[in-house]
C-alpha cells in the first residue's frame, strides 16, 4: 500500500504494517464511516481499501455518541449560564476551561496570585491556534479530548463566549501536561462525584448491544439487554426495561424496531433501510468479474428482503385457525412484498400462489421464529 494509505483516516496517526489494531475498510465499512461523518457534520469521505484503527471506527460510528453530539450542538445558548456542578460530566464552553473543563472563576481567583489566569476568548485566531496545537501534540489523551470539544463548538470560540485558563493554554500549546493544580482538582472531583456509576452503566449498555450485533442475533428482547448488562455490572445494576427502550429509540431511531406483544417481552430488531443497502451496493468496485457482480447483487436483494421482513407487524397473537388455510390472500399476507414478487418470478404455474405462500412462510418463519405464527407452518 502507498504511504498515504498507512494513516488512519479518522485520527490521522500512522498505522504500522504489523498493527493488529487496524482494519481495512470494506464497502460496508466505508459507507458506515461516511454516514457517521455526515451525521456528525464532518468532511470525511471514506472509501473501500482505506485503513482505520478498530477503536477509532467503533467510537466514530457509535450512534449514541453521534446523538449526544447532535443534541449538544442543537441546544440554544442560554442568557444566563448556571454554575457548573462538579458532579456533572458535560462540557459548558461559557463556564469551563476549554482545556481542563474546570470552572473559570472571574469573580474570585481560583488560587491566590492567579492574576490574569482567567481569560475570555477574544479572537477568531484562537480556534485555529488550538487546532494546530492538537495536531502538534498527536494522539495523546489531552489533545484528543480538546479536539472533541472543538468539534462540538460549531462557531468561533469568541462567538461562543468560550473561556479558559491562561496556564492551561500555555501548557497545551507547548506540549506540556495539564497544569498540576487543575489536574488534581479534576481527579478529586472524579473521585467525589456521583457520576462514575452512571458512566459504567452506559458502557455496559453499549457493550451489550455490541454483543448482540457481533453474534448476528436477529432478534432479542429488552430483558435480554438488561440481563447482559447485569453480567457486566452485577445483578440488579442494569437499566430498567423502559429506560433501555428509550435509549434505543433515541440512539438508533429508524434503524431499530421494537415490537410489543401483549403478555410477552418486547422484541428488538436492528434493521437497515433499503436506501442504505442500495448505496452500499453502488460503492462496490466496478472492475470485478460478472459472476462476482451477480453474487453481490443477489446478496443485496436478500438483505432488502430480510429487512422488509423485520418490519412486518405481528399478524396474530395466537396460532392461526384452520380456516385461514382456505384463503390464499391471507396466507400471502404473511410475506414481505419483495419476497412475494421474487418467488412469483421464480415459481410459475396455475397454483403458484399456494406454492409462493408455503415457501415464503417457511422462509419468514425461519428468519423470524419469535414474531411470526404462519398458518402453513
């Protein structure tokens, strides 16, 4: 590979040839990164064959993180900014130092002899200066954190009424560590604050979802997520089922389907839109053999059918009656439209509807064993 391909496109850091923490983007992976970039408001255009760190891709494409960034950027700037509580783990640009995230006190100096320590952003150049310092420091933890804050501030720092400590700015620009006094304050706050438990729960929630995605579990329940969280945290420490449902809908929106069945656990299904699948198919290399292109096309059609099947509502809470066998249209109603069309093209003849219904129900029932009770199965 060329030298330019040995840089992670997300963090812009070198990737060694024997680095097992990196991965080459497939067409699907490149589309996921590009979609995440668009959602974040970034300018990254990923292509198949590019290299990224596994951790960078996972963090960059995490839906809950993207949702949080969107929510932060959409919040209006209040006329009066309340005092930042030490137990809070969010960043308030008008109150807290953009470097250490500790409150900047203009009314009373944080330390004796700290004259001129508290500064308000006054020029457009400050943002560019901070970004250059981030690039100069490389991928150290402090630079990564500050860069994340810069990405959340869509306007110039002076327009956002940003504040900072002079000593933090100097330390950051000169590739030094955070000022000892603010570092100690942050460590003490973290030890005293009541937020770490919530952070651990959120991490357990994300790990639980990654688990179900990694094993390609087509369906799982909200209770399954809670049980998996307990395996990370301990019995009784997981989110409630209602809270899990709210987080899923907030983070994944139209990419998650939660089916409620009376008297049964709600079933969760991750899905892809037909638009997403078609766009991914279009990004595949065009210089492949005809056989490979045909196989890719068939795979795309199969994914579209499966995802349409996921959106089927539960048609019955009880096993279908024997009379339903006499109504061909009722039997066909259990099939996604795309699957029905495909089978009609494959199965000609006078009794094609019966054959299509039987075969189609078998396919749907195999794919959705926990949500569909079909009369011919």
